[in-house]
C-alpha cells in the first residue's frame, strides 16, 4: 500500500470514524464484508486496522492520533517507551540534532520533547512522506524532514550538537550483525561524523556483540543495553572523539509499570558460587546481554550457580529482583533415570523448561522426558561452577 493512499485515507474524517468504530473487529471478516461498504477501500483500511491493533502497545501515542504506518515502517520502528527513555538520557536540551536514519520518526518524536531542532533524513520516499504527515498530526515544528542520504547531509552541514543513527543491515547479510554490513556505513564515516558533532549516538541491533562493538569503535563512551517487555530491543552507543575508554555500561529494563537500570561498578565485588538454596533467580535479558550477571549477583549478595549459567541462588527471597524469581521445590542431580522416576512419582507431565549453559536443549529435554509444554511447573536445567549438572524443579513467583 503506497504512502499516498495511506495519507489520503487518514485525511478523510469518515475513514477515521470508520476505523474507530471497527478497530476491534476481525480484519479478515471485515475484508469479506467489503461489498457492504462500496465507497470505502476496505482492503487498505483493514491493513491499517491490523497495524493499529499492534501499535496500541508499541506506539500508543501514534495509535491514538491514527498516525500513518505501513508494515515496513512499523516493524523497523523503535517502541515509544524505548524512544522516550533514550531521549531522557541523551542530554538533548536545547541541542541541534541530525538524525541520519529518520525512518517513520519515532525517535525524532521523542527527541523533539527536549531538542531545539532536529534535521531528520531518510532515503525511502514512502516512509519519508508518512513521517512528514505524522509530524503535522503531532504539530512537531522542531522536526524538519529531508529526503536525502543522511551521510551526505551531515557532510554538507554545519556542526551539530549530536548525530543520531540507526544503521540497518544490508540485504543478504542474514541475522548476524556487523557494522561493516550495515547501511549507512558508520565505520567508514565515523571520523567525519565525530568532526561534525560533539556526540554520535548509534542504535545498534540487539544481536551485536558488546566486545566486538568496543573493538570496532574506540570512541564509545557509553553503552546502554535496552530491554522492553522482557526482550532486548537495541544497544545504544554514545561516541565522543575526546574519549578513548568506556565510561559507562548500563543494562536497562523497561516494563509496563517501571524502568529499572543496573550500571557496571568501578570496583565490583568478586562473585561467589553455590548450588543449594530455597530460591533461584534469573536476571533480565539486558543484564545478561551486557555481561553484568556476575556484578548483579554480587551487588545483591546472591551466589551464582556458575559464571556462565546466569542463574543465582539464595536461601532468602528478594522482593525487588530485576528478572524472574523461582521457589525451588526440589533439586536433583542430572541423572535421566532418576529424574524420569521423579516426574512419574510427582505426576509431572507438563512444564516450562529453561536451560542455561546446559548440554541439551529444551526441545530435546521435552522429548526425552515426554513432557508437554506449558502449565505452572518450571524446570531449570544448568551446570554449577564444578561442572555438575542439575535440575531445579521450581514454582515461578
């Protein structure tokens, strides 16, 4: 569906009213009833309604105003919650920003609450037109869109306070993320970008390796590993040409009720280890991705099962743990025959299986022990610091 079609539809008050009336309808059934609405493009509207159903959680403010979206722009967009968090910590007050990869404009929308001026660039004419339309809906006069290559725009512009970029993987490079395989080419242009701005902020794929990023970009000053609704969504880098050492590494977990952060300490306590206790803990995924599991366990006074397992254990229940908490019902050494007997004796035929640093996958374990997926029982399989394999039969709290 072309951007002009979407914009024309959303500029029609009758269409907006129709969407409001049918926003909860089954879009497939709505499409089948197209003959009932001969004056309306039901196929296009059904596509929009389908997107809005998803956008209600990810992009609530854009959902409310019926912003222009298409499937590509929606899938590539930052969630509003993540965009808001980034805008809050980037120090943008009264600053001039150049976004070289504007996309549908969610990050621009959040940054405009603080920045003095945002020049936002994109090469996709369809997405660019929808972003311009959305800026009009939001009355965002601070944002000026440019249908141009962002690198070219920065190179020909006066110095800005900050450059923001969300490099995308080039077609054909699969799921393995490297900056060398991204568009625009950040690494080749980093020196120019740092000459043109005091800071360069980069939104990086959650699949990127932290060690690789630090080696590839010596000017990284700050790293934020950001999770939203339990999943790591991106890695945010702050680059400064006057810095040659990492000053800050932060794991961020944005939930529906609150946002929690854990920052790497200057002199962390050494980790302690153990495999026995009443409660098992699994930190949120941003802590694990950031490589801060050991420091988080020490900070809380918990024992790690092993340095690579990302499970903590304790006799005491912590109320404010950032991650999943389990009460341990039984701990068993990993001996399949004994475990199978234990399952039969206790009537365990269904379970949620979690493995960390373990030699078998959840799928293999379900087949081995003839277990169905789901239910209220949790089975955690892992290895302790002495290379002993364990099963923890748990109840999630």
